[in-house]
C-alpha cells in the first residue's frame, strides 16, 4: 500500500513481516524467533478433546503448568453481566493459577445457580485430577448464552483432556474456537540477556457464537520466571494495547478473559526494570497485538481491518476513536472500499457534540482529506489515488481533534452482509 | 399481537388506530380529526419544484406564512459538525421565522466558505422574493455531504417555488425526500375549547442519502396563535419525546432540523397553562411521535420497529436504553424475529459496566424472560408464544435496572442486509 504513513513504531511492510506478524501495525519483536505454533513453553502440558458439546470437533481444553512456583495474571470483561466461569474464577486470587480449563459451544452465562454449580464443579474436578487447589484453576467458557452448559459432558471432557495432556498446544487452541475461521496462536523463542525463554499464546474471538455475541479469550504461557506482580503489570499494559483496542461491533462480551501463566521452567528470571523485561514485554506486546488483529480480521464477515488514530485533548481522543470505529456507516464504507470521509467527520462530530466549532484534521492512508473540518481540495488524480488506497486489507485513518496530550488507536472490522446473515438469519 | 403490554398511555390496538396514527405507541389525540394530508393551516402557502438537484423529482420546497405576526421555534442537531444551512439559520433569532426553504439531494455540509456562501445567498434570495427579512427564512438541506450544492439550480428552484406557492403542502413534502420510501406528512383539525385550529407537519428521514448518512427534517405549521416562547416550549417537549427518542443506527446527522411556524390565522389563541395548550400539545406530541416512528420504520432496509423502555435510576436509564437500541446484535435479532434476550442483557450489562452485581428484569412483549439478570424458566409453550410475539411489526422490550425515579424509551429499527447494501455497495 504505497503512500501509507509510517504508523507508530511499525516497520516498513514487506518480506520481513511475513509469518505470524502479518500486520504493518505490529512491530515484529527483534529478539523473537517463531516456533511451530503448537510448541509449548517448558513446564506446560496441554490437551484438547471432543466432549460432545459441539456437534463435532474439539470443545474442551486444559493447559497445566507442572511447576509448583508458577505465577499468573488475569483480566476479565468489565461487563456488569458476567458468565459463571468469570464469576467463579474472579472470586479467588488469580496470581497463583496452575491450570486453565476452557470449553467452547456454551458460555455458561445467565443460567443462574445451575450455571454457578457447573462452574464450581468443573473447577473442583480439574483441581482434583491435577492435584492443585480449586482456586488454582482458571475457567473460561465461550458459546451460547442463557442455555445450560451440559455439566456431565464438560466433566467427562476435563477428565479425558487431563488423561491426554501432552507437550503441544494445537488441540487446546482448537478446543476454544467457536465460529472462528481458524485457530489463532503463536509460539516464540525469545533471546533475553539472561537466557532463552519461550512465550506462547492461543486466542479465539470475533466469530459469532451461533447466534450469540462474540467473546475473546486468550491464554498465554511462558517458561520465564516472573513475579506475579511483574506478570500482572506486563499483561495489564499489553492487554490495554491489544484486546482493549479492538472493536468488531462495539459489543462487550460477558465472558472476555485473558490468563497468563509463567512456569519459570526455563530457569531464566525476568526482573522488573531490566533489559530482560523490556524485551519480554515487547514480544508479549507484539504477540497480543497481532492476536487482537487476528480477531478483528476474523470479525463476523469481515474482509478489511481499519485503524483509527486520534490525537488531541486527552478526554476527547477515546470517545472520538470509539465513535468512528463503532459507526456502522464508517464500517460499511470500509467494507465497500469507499473513501467516504464525510461519515468519519460525522461520527467524530457526534462524539464532540456540544463542543463546536468543529475543527478536525483528517488523513486517510496518509492523505489529507479535511482540514479544520472542511474538505481539502483534491485533484481527480489525488481522489483516484485515495480510492485505490482504501481497497487494501488494512486502512488507516488519522484524526486530529482540538487540544493536545492525548493519543489513542482503535482497530475495527468492516460491516458486511455476512455479519447480518450470521447474526439475524440463524435462530436461537 | 396478543399478550402485548399496554404501553404508557397507548390505546388498545385495532380499528381505532387506523389512519395516520398507526402505532400502538402513539396515543391518538381525542380532539383531532385527520384532514387530507396536503392540507395546510390557514395563512400558509407552499410549493415543491424540480430544480434538477435530483436526477428526477421534486427537490426544492418553500413554505411561507403570510401573517406578519407569525411566531416560530426551531431545534437543530447537536453534532459538533453542522451543515451550512444549520450554521446560517442558527445564527439569527429563530422565534420570528416567516418561511422555510428546503432542498434535497445535497446537504451542503463540509463544503467550506463556498457552502456558507450558497446558504446565505439562498436565504437572501428567498427573503427578497417573499418580502421578509433574511433572518426570517429558515434553511434546511439534506443529501450528499462534502459535495458542492449547485447554487444556481438551488436559487432558480427557490424562485420557481415562490412563483408557484399554493395552498397545499403535497409538493413540499415530496421535495424534502431523499431515499425515503415515501412522504411522511399529516394534517389535523383540532377542536380546542377556544376554537378550531389546524396543525400540519411534513418530515423526512432515515433513508440513506446515497451513500451518506441520514438526516431527519420536520416542518410544522399551525394557524393557532402562540407566543414564540409557548411554541418553543411545546416543540422542545415534543421533540424530546419523538425525534430525540429514535435510532436507526445510532448516528447523529449534521443537518437534523425541526422548524415550527404558527401563523395565528385561525384567530384562536393558545395560551400557556390552559386546556387549549394541553390539547394542542397532545396533538403535537402524537403528530411528532408518529412521524418519528415513520422515520424508524423507514430506516434503511428496516422491516420492524423496536421500543425499549428502561426504568430505574435516573442516570442509568438513558445509557442502557441507547446501548440496547444501538446494539447491532439486538438489531439483527429484531430483524430475524429472534427472541434472543441474551443480547439484550449483554448490551445492558455493557452500559452498566463497573456496576456489578447485574440485577436486571427483562420483559419482551409483556413476557418475563429474565429476573435479576437470570433466565426465567419458560415452558416450551411459553417459549413458542414468545417466538411468535417478536415477529410482529412492533416489538416491545421492557428493562428494569437498579434504582428508581428514571424512565425512558427509545424506538429503533432492525438491521438488515439492505442496510449494508445501501451503505456499502453504493459508491461516493
């Protein structure tokens, strides 16, 4: 995509971004080497099994760390309505998890006491089989809401998965999928000043859960040794720059969950405020950003990913970016490959209601289309180039609003006929 | 729709709601009689002409009151980005308008000084031809944004319309349309204690403006005599209960405008805090609510109208109602005739983020489906009845959130394939 601006910290596009780190908006970590995607960091075992929750395919997964000093961190949805797995997992401390149990097909949301009992029972059974405490097992479910998650099948699936734990994460990464087009996973070898460690993650999301709302899940493992607070800090920062920055349809799930476990099995310790932490953090950041972008580009019916960058007053940048990213008019224009910047200005103006005069600068793929809210005069040639520039797989929008000091970005998918089909034509 | 709840103040459905007041959510005013839709109140003349702004059809309209003591009130979009017609019209006092000039096809938004000059010129020309002051002419344009509104054609159209002013509003109501399926208009005869008056309105909206964002316009005329502040008060209240309560896609236009003119030609004075004002207000309220519902049901590709009523703490009801009404998941479910209440709970939970526990009661078409956020057990028979109930042209959702004292409603359209087609497949 010629004429594209150089996004913050992004490398030039081209051959060097091949492999997992496909997006020009993700800086490929310099000290990382890609491993086979199923490769688990040392100390971890995993499995995915078919428990009959889905009509076919894997639907229950377990990841466990065999290291007793494993540390962990977690993030959960901020929706006031949370599923039973989130409610149960968030009850205890989440800094000493040893295992995660995940299932697809049923989200176990809004099923009352029955759902809570199923979550607690699955946690207890997994803990028992893995010889850890119940609160050391993190739960995650994704799929239909307000429908009973069949407890017996889930429990059998957990037992079966525990009996089949092995040293690759491929099955696990498939067991968490719902209507995702395919698994989202990567495994990296990192060369840190203090030694070599591995970092892996499996994610799912954005496919609709026939026909309920999307959930994003992400499971991170590393064999680096990190204090729980260091891991929590890194996960906090990286989630804010990845899964918190994406929108398929502006809808917040009841089940969004990120679990990160550090087994320490590499013997390499990552201390705070060291070059080790910096490089580890860069790799984690790139990994989660690319996974977040995979979720957006796998948005229901999505064919194109947009990135809106907003600069200006701190309190304005977030609402303006969200208004643009969530506008169905902007999203349909993105789908149509239409450089319809009037819709971007309108969405920004809506977020800035009551703050006239409207003085916004707008660039699309590095081309200035509006200055101070007014159309920038373009020659026919410039217009044709702009039209061409918005037909690629990634389209960048940059807005400057009044004020200074704030900058944010949101990645978003387009809105297509398929979105409507997935969400309207299927029945509950 | 059997089993439907009795909405606030709505009459039972059936034969008595035939005619213009089709929605069960609009109380048919008891003292009103429907006139032929083009009938103008006394003192007004109007015309709609084809000025070549559209490829075919009427596109420039003028309404004028011949009474020098005419009073008026206006409401404009709150979008920080406003079109030149709004900017120019809002500059002056809007309590003494004598005429409105409207055009379709071009919205005159984001066209810089050229657009402002065209708006001022059109206002000056109309004022001159009608022998009123420039600030007594209200402007409204709807159509493509960020494209030049051809000034010469507009001016010629205004001159032609003024030369053809007559005593019906049919042409005017057609000249303001863009991709509306048809005109939205009504004319009423009101029997007030102090005498008979007429009340008429013409509206447009929700059709997309190939391919730009929707605008709603509404023009109200009455031959009752009202002090400008009384008219302003009534318009304020009624707009809040009508055009402020609808959402096709959550997108706020840059050009939304309501103008109300009272000629006083009936000789009947409507004073504040009288039975006259009460009845006049009821009729105006019903008129604007029905027109607002016409806009929603004419939403791009819309086939069904939803009403979400939220009760609870004052600061919660509005964000929850907007979250439900604007959720593409709720809208696609409405389109599919799917009683997918998990999506409603999820949208409510998103608006209530950070306010757990989630204790929300939900009724759909008067049937309780969730209590305190948990699924209400339903028999197969009850479920089948619910599924049937959501296939009608109007579907009602009632949510009770924590707290008390607040109540609001939002009317919204469904989201269909046609919406995507209209907004993605057309090119700028």
